[in-house]
DNA sequence: ACATACCTGACTAAAATGGTCAAGTTTAGA
DNA sequence: TCTAAACTTGACCATTTTAGTCAGGTATGT
C-alpha cells in the first residue's frame, strides 16, 4: 500500500500555481525550477489537470497556466482523481473461485476495503488547496 | 495510490483461521482451498505473520497454524504491518533540490501526507479481527 | 521570424506485485 | 521405522506500474 509521487507532484505544483498566478499565467518552467520537478513530467501532469478543468492554459510567450477555480473550491480529491491517483481497492476476482462473487457471499474483506476507500476519500474531499496555502504562507513575491 | 492484494490475502486468511482454529491447528492447505489463494503464496505470507507473533505453528502431520492472541487483540494494523503493507508516504528527496529538506522549509505536501498516514493508520488501529468475524458470521462448522 | 511555452505520443529503466518452483526439515501416525 | 502431511526457506520470474525521458510538434506575443 503506497502513496505515489505523481499525486504529490500535482498537489505541489498546484500550490505553487495558487501562490503565483493571481494575474499572469505561470509557466511550467518556473514551477519546474521552484519545485524541482522535471518539466517533461509536469507537462504530462498538467495535461490531465487541464482535461479535468482544474487549470486553464495560455499558449505562446508569456503563456502558462492559471487555476480554473478559486483555491477553496479545488479539493484534493479533484486533483488526485485528475491524475489517476484515486484510491483503488483491489478487485475481488470476477470468477469467484471460493470467496467473493459480489452476490450473496461477499469475501470477508470486501466491506472492509470499501470502508477504507470511503475513509480516505472523505479526507481528501475535506481538504482544499486553500487549506494547504495557509500552512505554507512564506510567500516569495 | 493502490491497496494491494497481499494485505487483503493476509486478512482473509486470518479471518479464516480465526473461524476454524479453536482447538486444532489449521493447515495452509485448507485455507488455500477455502479462500482460493495459492498455497505457495500463503506460505510466504504466514512466514511473516509468524515472525510478527501473530500466529504460531505446529509442524508435522496434523500440524498447522493457530492465532497467537484472541481475535479482538489482533488489530488490522498489526496484520498489515507484518506483511509489509504499511502505508508508505513517498519520501521527499534527501538531497533537497528545491523543496523539502526536512529542515526549515518542508515541502508543502509534507504535512499533508503525514496527516493522511495518520488518518489511515487510525482506521486500521481501531479494527480488530473480531470486528470482521461479526460481519461474516455464516459459520461452516 | 523567432523565442517561449504549451501539446502529444512514444519510449524506457527500475521497482513492485503476485506469484511459482525447488529443496529442504519436522513430526504424527501406521 | 517409514512415510506422508505440513511447515520452512530461498531463489526465481512474468507482468504491471512508476517515474520519468525524448522527440517532435503547434500556437502566439513581441
């Protein structure tokens, strides 16, 4: 059971973005330098964030990204879902060998894993970008 | 972010064990058949459970495993830790490029990931094997 | 026109996952 | 005492995921 970097990078990048966008779009290059994340990797991540309407982009010189919504409206669950980092409970085998078949006799752990999933998602639904900004208010500009 | 099968298997096997041990040790072969988990894989898992004093073993014919403690004393966190399925937050890079160095300027997500870890562990600390037995009381013997 | 910055897709090395396989050792019971 | 059941150990492996890199684009402000 592991929490991977992709989601963490996405969150870091968006916090960075939230602190610097206000008026002008922020280029990935800047975020890359400030956060120490590879530019190419950031592009992959922002492509997904854009598809999920979390950020908007402007092309060309002076282009970059801005948030689509206010930080308080962006929940961490939105971000993590966008980059495919949603919590995935291991699937019980479809062709029920012995245990879980989704029907009458669910395997013992079925409900447990569902509960955990809910538990974690609740956590991420409550936290917004805004919450993270508060903890990290050593602004640079 | 994914929850893997190893932990799930461990929990399934122990619930099975809790239901059938009482007097005689239960063989992995039986568990394997009932739960549809490969015998060889179960051996790997039980080797770890034994090292962590969650089960005891008896060798030879009629041998098998029994729980070391009462189901209510065995928390899910114990089980998952034993099979190396503890929650692992992605490490922030040691050689702080820009972000987290553990010192003054922790990366923005540092606290967040710690919080989540606590959140999940709390969940597993509360649940015991006993709790799972209740939900699944269609005994066979 | 040209540098900046977004955009897209293919590719890859390394690690984790979910096992299998082989070769034991121990012990109950015939 | 022999043997089969059951635990024990460690090596091995195919597949998938992760965390990127690389190589090309396309759009646009100056």
